[in-house]
């Protein structure tokens, strides 16, 4: 550890999420005070400011905690870490979006979205007339895989044949508690309230859209269960609502009843997708694996369970 006029400096000795690194390094401080460093913009990694709890820290990185009077604005370079291209060909891009990033803009001026970042990338790499088209979306607070098309024909092909083209779509989530059954299916009709934008569920057809979610508990600790969800239908907030119906809301999802927020975000990640390529017909399969931040929360939760035995 070293100090300078801008605060405290640390050098990471292993790979982890930023919050987990700070918990270990500042173990004498309360967790709420450590989270406050991030939410108040007082933490930099290699000179780059970030407020993301799950920001990836690698061995050898320099982490600085600035004094309150030394807060700095986010640098533009942080934008490049918000969306990672995992596959690209002539017709499509498959990207891994970080939590906190919208898929597309709400209309706010200067808003950074997955769409705007990939549009900039296309112009930079393929010419200023290049375009990108949104095929489907995931929530702002959900991280994970999203498909974009490079031309309108490919976009329409994917959207119009979505149910036939997408063969598998799985999410992982950390949910509160433990479901009564280790695996099962939740089926209900979902309808969005246009004023509150909250989605409500009905066990019978209420004029909403039918939603079917399959789930499987992977592991459980003292407070949380790591659970895999597979979508049979893709409705707005479907997993979040169905997890709440199970009595086990997604951690961090206050809107649908969560009491805890171990990651500083909704603990939901679009982990994998398998689909038929709209042009070549080839079966495409992508899996990000389990995010390190999810592993860290479950490891800590399991450890606390073992300690109490």
C-alpha cells in the first residue's frame, strides 16, 4: 500500500470484482462505508474512475481511493468497457453488455447505450455510413448477451422468426432464499402498468401476455440461491416477476420485493443464447460463463453458512 496527496493507493494481488477486492483490502471498515466510496465516485482503477461494484480488477491493477474533495469525473475510456463484442460477422454482432447500460436510448441527450457504443464502433471500423440495428433488448440493470444486426433485412429476419430461430436462452440469477422445489416451471400472464411501468402477474388470462419460465437451483447458501432460468417466452421483466412469485426475488430487485442488494445491482445475467444464423442457417451458441461477481457473492454466502454450522 502507498499513499499520496490524492488518497490511498493499492496494488491488486489477484483477480476479482472491485467491490470484493475492497471488502478484502479494507476489512476493518463497514461494508456500507466501502460501498459509499464507489457510489460517491471516489474509486479509480489504473486512473480510471468507476462506480460499478462488479468492475473487473486484475492482478497488478492500481486501485486508488480518493479523498472526498478529490472526486473526478468518469473518463471516456470507461465507455469501451461497457459493451464487449463476443462475435461479429458480415450480418450480426453478439455483444456482452454490462449492468447499468441501456440497450437503446430513452431519448435523454448524450445517453451512453449499447446501441450508441456499437454505432460508434461500426462507423469507426466500417465507415461513417455503417449502421447497427437492435434485434432484442435486456433490462438496463441486467448484464449479458444481446444480438444486433448490421442491416435491416437481417434484423427483420431475426425478429420475425424469433421463436423459431432462438433455440435456447438462459439467464443466471442470485435470488433471495431458496425455492421450495429445486427446479420447476412458472407460468402466468403478465401485464405492464403504463403509469408505474411495473409488471403485474395473473394466474389466469387477464388480457396480458402468457409467460413461461423454467428454473433450476444450482447452489444455495445461507441467504441466497444461484439459479438458472430458461425462457420459453420473452416478456418484459419476466424472470424478475416470476422469481418474486416463487417467494425468492432476484437480489437487488427492490421493485419486485428484494430486501438485500449484495452486488449493488440487480443480480441477473443473460448468460447464454443458442440460435440459428439468419443468413447462413448455422447453429450459433454463446455462453459468457458465470460472472466472477456472482461467484464471489455465492462463495461468501456459502462460507457464512459453513461458519455457522
